[in-house]
C-alpha cells in the first residue's frame, strides 16, 4: 500500500464506526450498560491482533459509544481506558502470532482490563455494589463478548487478514 498513514486512519475509523454500531445494537437489547454488559462490539477487541490501527479505533469507538448511551463521565473516561489497555496488550499478542496459542489468548487482555477497572467505575460512577459481584458480572460479560464472540471472529478474520489488513500469516 502506498500510503500507510491513510490505511491506518481508514482502518481505525472503520473499527470505531463498527464498535459504535455494534454497541448501539447491544443497547437496543439493554446489554450495553451497567452491571451486566454484553456489548457485541467488545468482540472487536481481537482486531489489534491483526493491526495496531484497531487500538485508536476501539478507543474512539468506546468513547463515542459511552457518550451515546449517556454514560457517566467516569465511565466515559475509565471505561474507554479499559478498552485501550486491553487493545494495546492484544496487539502485543498479535505480534507473537507465529505461536499457535497466540490466537486463543488474544481475548484475555480486554477481559482482564475490563474486569479490573469497570467494577470500580460501576461503584464510583453509579453506586453499584458489592465490588466483587460487579467484577463477577463484568468478567462474565467480557468472556461472552470477547471470548465466545471474539474467538470465532478472530479465526474468520485470520483467513482474510491479507486482504483486510494487508498482512500475512
């Protein structure tokens, strides 16, 4: 590709837009906010496995989504940071993709970052307690979103990674 910056920005923008749309779909079913969150958009957190452009794309998409679901400012900031942290570490796993197990562990960073951060967001932004129960429900939602939905997405995307992201495996 001649202009890598344009490709990077385009991929980031498309990922952000997909994240917003999928969060809105989850929101229609009442799944995008509060203690039990099953955001279909969180399946996209495997995309940094393929391209670093997914890191700012997911971060921007999460900020926009949190604004659209009328999240508390604490949630907008720290919820989006949880996604950013997870995306960064998923990208590092993608760089080690020559190992077969890398694809299977790609969803772990967003699951961990959200499980550690979001319960505190729920407590301080919305007064939801107990903290341990929030951690349990957030973890369960992330396992469903990132793991159960994300892993099949990763393997389907991997087949077409060269065409989509201009990379090879």
